[in-house]
C-alpha cells in the first residue's frame, strides 16, 4: 500500500462534528437573545445585552435591568448548566449500560433523587432546618443510591440486561412517586407547592444563590465525566474489550456512577424532574456524528443546551401569562421518541 | 512469555478445565485445538484474565494480576469471537481504539490506523460503519485493532502476546491465509500467539506448536508436526481421520472421510 496517499486521508467525522457544533452554537446564541430578552417585564432583544453596559441603553429603566440581572440571567445560566449536565449524564449512563435506551429519568435515578429531596423538604418543616441549603447534597445521595441499586440488579453474569434495567426503572419510578405522594400529605402549604414543582420540573426558581450552592456538584460532574470520555468510549464496545485495552473498568464504572449521581442529584434539586433529555439528546447527536464520544459528547452537550433553552422558552409562552412546567414539554418531545427507539431496537434486545 | 500450571476453571460447580499446563514462548505460534466445548475459549479468556481460576498463570514470569493494566495492554492483546458492537462506530474509530494505551497525537494515531488497516486489506473501508460490513470484514477490523494495540511490526525491546479466538472463522480462503501469515510474521519477530482454531490444516501450515484439549485436559502438546497424528486426532474427534504429508509444504495434512448418516 502506498502510505503517501493514505496519510493525506483524514477522518470525515471530525469536520462534520465541527459543522454541527457551529450550528448548535448559533442556535444557542439566538435562543440566548430570546430567553434573556423576553419576559413579562418587557420584550426587547437589546435587553439581552443592555445589562453589560446600561449607560449605553437609555431606553431601559433600572428596574428592567435589575429584572434581567436577577431573574432572567440566572434562569439562562441554569438552563445552560442543566442542558449540559442532562445531556452528558444521559450519554454517560448509556455508556455505563452499553445501551442507547438508558437514561437517568427512565431508569429511576432522577425519581430517586426527587424522592429524597421531597422527603428532605417535608422533614425540614417537622424538624425546623433549612432544607434549601443541603438540598443538592440530599438529592445526590438519593441519585447515588438508586444508580447503584439499579446497576447491580440489572447486572447478571457480567452483562447488563436492558429489559431488567427498564423494568427496575419502572418499579423505582412508581415507588418514588408513591412516596412523594405520601410525603405531600405531611407537608405544609409552601412545601406542597415546592413538591408539586419538583415532580414536573421548572427553571422558574433560578437564582444566583441556589446556582452557587449547587455549583460544586455540577462542576465536579461536568468536568469529571468530560475527562472520562475516552475510557467510557471503550466501554461501548464491551466491558471485557475495554479491560483488554487497559481500562480499569471497575474503577471507571464506580466513577461514572458517582459522577452521574452528582450531576443528576444537583439538577433535580435545582429544577425538579426534567425527563427524557438524556435520552433524546445523545440520540440526536449519534445520528449526526456517530457514537464515538470524542465527537459525540461535545455536540451532545451543546444540543442539550439548545433543547433546554428551547423547551424553557416554549414553557414560558405556550399558556402566557402563566408558565407550563418544562418537564411536560420535554416529556411530550421525548416519550414518543423513546417508544420509537424501543420498537426499532426490539430485535436487538437480549 | 505466558506459562500456565495446574490451571482449573469452573462455572457453577461445573468443571470446564481440569489441571492443565502449557506455555507459549517467544517465537511460538501455538494452535489450540479441540472439539466444540472442549474449553478453548475458556482457556483463552482465562489467560486473558477474565475468569477466576486455581493454579497459576504467569505472564513474563509475573502473575497476570500483578501487571499494570495499561502497560499490559501494550504487551498482550485479545481478540474474541462474536465481537458484536452495539454502537455503530466507523472502521477507523474501531481500529483507533487499539491505540488507547498509547499517548500519541491524533495525527500519529491516524497514521497507525492506516498502517494496520492496509495490512488487513481495509484501506477502502475506513469511513464505513462497522454494521454495514460482512462478518468476515468485521473480523478483519478486529484483527487490525489487535495489531494496532500491540504496535505490531515495529521494533520493541519486549516480546508481545496475541490471544486469538477463531480469528479466521468467517474469512474467505485468501484472507484466512493473509491473516495467519501476518500472525506468523509477527511471531517470528520475537513475539508469540495462541490461536484457538478449528481448521486443522490451516493450523498445520502456520502454527509451530499445538495444544490438544480433550475431556477438560490436555491430550497432548508440543511441536505441531508431532502432535497432529492419526492416533491423537481420532481419539480427540472420535472419528476416522487420515494424516498425509502436504505435497508442497513441510506440514501434515488431515483428511476426513465421508460418513453415512445413522
């Protein structure tokens, strides 16, 4: 073989990935203008940049600038963070289970986190402590417990059985919602509203202080999973194959479980249950650039941000002036795709 | 290179391998022969470190488990049969995974992938999705990945080991010989390989040594010319077989004869 002609060849997926990432970035920029510029306090795209240098934008009063800085900006930042985390934890869960149908909301991780979060809120009223402060950490523990439980139940003779995985998810989701329902009887009025909002998901509660509280968990999950993308990629071709290639798979799986639980736990504490993002987004990214995490993961995370910003914007305009929970929008988009994937993959189940 | 002594492996109280011993040294291409279910794959998996066992497995005179994983991956590669990949990677991506244990630039990695793809006759398939390939083509992709993992056909101070489980089962005759001659050249450069294989004549043409597995035990092992005898083979396969010299190569050839259906 003539190696000279061969070495000029570069893998096509690289440039393809960059094209899609550019497109996603443009979408994010447009949605940023929309999401920061739009709201009950006024709709003007210039609001999205006015807060940077208010002295040049005389048409806006101080109140409007303040609304942007204290309400719309934290909401935008939260949407970006949640989009990144949900997309990445979805892709990581799929690598862990070696199955494109796995998703933290489907296999019960999010519900487990929400259950512990709700229990925490309900108990805080009884025992008089500040639930808000420790909420991200409590729901992290819930997510960690469920992830470990689901993983070890579904693992039979070294193989993850996807049918068991999803059935366990169904059971855990049902159990978690039953316990959430039960706890709501013990909650006072304000806690009840919080609980309601947990089960549907909303970015409406965004504030700088809650974001900063959860930031350590979010950042550890984001950076940690990002750094594991090469070994996680090898998990996709099988656990023993990954081991033969020099990956310490036991350690890797433990890290992935903890990092997914950190991310999902913190996100649930901040926004409640936003389902199906971790299923839909990696699927779209794989259709665009294939399953290799080096290409797929960055694109997947950008698409996650696009989906979150778009869903949040829809949630805000569909029944104006009231707001729809964002979890309804993502479920409406995601559940049909999930059914489609099950039908398509039916023969591939083992 | 790799030595195993009194090796026993069992699943669910069912013994699959019973106190077997053997070795593969630098320069040896060992054919692992035996009936279906004789334990060939189990032996390969055990030597690769997948199953728990009693007895000892020494790789370069040290127990297998005591080797650092990433370094071991550059000295020992495993190619298993039925290598189904659930996610649809391209041929390029799959071969590039063999380079995981190495620290190198993407450009360097790409050159390596092209080198080993060319050896396995895959240069024109690099951008294809693996699911679009035939079984034999997929087998060649996994072989190219194995070669890439061991940095085959380059200078190296330390000998390297290949464990291959029926690498030729889906290949046409030309590619069977291409793959085995490639492994033979690799072995002649001071490395070794253990291959589980059903085709006795291919084994005879390319292997230096053979291990015959029968009834959970080693029936016989040694240089392949001395192991492939009518007596051994008839005992192993419980059927009439003839061994005659190859007309052009110095290798015994095994002929079966037509049977009546009972």
